[in-house]
């Protein structure tokens, strides 16, 4: 008889939860804040017409190959984020209600991907807050893919020397150039920001400082009461806050955004780790291995009994 994997996983989960619940975290993690110069984007789904010009511009600016598997190789038409696509436009439709949505890295204030990266290949820029990737130290563990609540980082499985692929706000294009104020927030000259923001014909996505973008989002909510879903800016506090902000006229969960509450992903992980490993050293691991040993012993004993019964029947 093989080990009952479902029973094992359930036992380990119950054991780990019980230990974590029985002890308080050694020290509450300090809530991180976006740096004063944090840069980001504001996407307004009510303005997007789904032209996908931003997808094309992103590909060109980042030298990304075409993704034409869905149409037999006729043209570049990615359907989701992958190792060849850092930015995508999707369509939500439910009866007569529909909305486009732009997906790319959210550049979280406290990113789960960076917290999970053991060698800090993924890390936040101290000035802009952009979550950057340095392939020099990447070992291909792909923990970042599991830690991201937005399912953003992608792995180049098709390459012999693979890398992680994700939006980095076109950081290679950012330069120290003069800026001009217009429209209530700082504008950046052509070539000085993410390509997707420069080409949008409706300015459905704009680039700038996070604090100015948040103020602009709230200005729009005040100017058009009832236009936006619950007068809410997704990313203001969700998951500890993100530097890519969203406005929409439909529920955010309908267009692919998880309900994360206000606690960052790393804080949740650290709280569990402190409760299990630090407050009561070795107790939790020993308890979990004891459960594993008991399951193995039970199954081996059952195998022995089954073999003996077969032998008696002969």
C-alpha cells in the first residue's frame, strides 16, 4: 500500500497550524512603505479600448520575441504573460458587462517574489521602488513564481540558460531628464518611461510618481461619482500596497485581481515561520517528522499484514 498522500498532507497541515497557533510570533514584522520617489503606473479600465498597442510597444522596447502559437505562426498574438510577454491586455465579459484589463508586474511595496528570492536576484530599487531582476545570481529555483500572488514572474523553460521574465517598468529607458508638469501630475518626455504608457492613445495607462498617481486616481473618483467600483483604487493598500494602481468599473476579482487584504505576502510568511521555528526551536519540525513517521509506519504495517494474508490463502 502506498503512502496516503492526501492524509499525509492534511496531517502535516493540521500539525503545523496547531503549533503556529499555539505560539505568538517573536516579533511583528515592520510594515514597509514605498520610497519617497517610488515610480509606478495608473491604469484606468474605463478608458482602455483593448487596442493592445501597449503590448506591441512593450515587445519592441524590451526586444521580446513574438508569441504566435495560438494562431499558427501568422502574427504576434500573446494570450497571457509568459517568457516572451511582459505585458498583456485581457477581456472580461459577463453578459452585457465587459472590461479590458492590463496585466504586468505590480511592483509591490513589499514584494513576495523578492522576499522568496534566496540570493536577491529579485530586489527593489531603493530610489524608485521598481522590482528589478539580476540574472547573475539567479539559480532557477522559481520560488518567486510561487510567492507572487499575481502570478507574474515567468521562467524561460525553453532555453538552456533560462531567466525569469517580468516587467521592470522599462528601467533601461529611464533617464535623468527634465520633467514638465501638466494635467495635475508630472509628465515625462518621450523615451523617459515605460513604452506602454507612451503609446496608449487614450492614456488609459500613465506613468509617474506613485503619490501623484494615487492623487490623480482619487481626483477622478471625486470628479465622476459612481463611475468606479466602490470608489476604490486597487493597489493603494491591497497586499501592503503596489506601485501599479488600478481603477475599474467592475469588481476587481472579476478582472483577475485577488483579494489580499492589507497584509503583504512576506508578512504572512514571516509570521508563520516565527511561530513555528523561532519561538519553539525544533519543536515544530520534530512534530511534523513524527507525523510523517507515523504515517509511514502505518502503511508499512498494512503492507506486511496484506502480504501475510495473501500467503495464508495460498
